[in-house]
C-alpha cells in the first residue's frame, strides 16, 4: 500500500512540474520525483540504487536544471 501512495506522489510531482509556468519552480519540483523513486528503490530492498537515485535524482538534477534556468534568463532591463 505504501508503494502505491509513493507512486501516486511521484506522478503528482511530475504533473506539478509540468504545469508550472516558472521554470525555476519546475526545476525544483523535479526533485519530488527523484525522492519518491529513491524511496521506492529503498522499499524494494535496493539500497545502493536508492542512494544513487537520491543523490542524482533528488539533488543534482534539480540543482543543475535550476542553475541552467537561472543562467539563461533574459535580461529585460537593457
């Protein structure tokens, strides 16, 4: 039952990330999916894969996406 709830949370996190107009918020919301998948791997007794997913999917990817969005924003002042 717990894995079904976590899967639903992962899907809702993806839907929320897709519906965002602000790209920085969408980049941050991608971490929800990574954390949920990491929890599912841990629940399925794959701790090495869960740790890798937690580091990459919940931490590194959202940070890199956020940095890319922040660095590529247009400057309307000039």
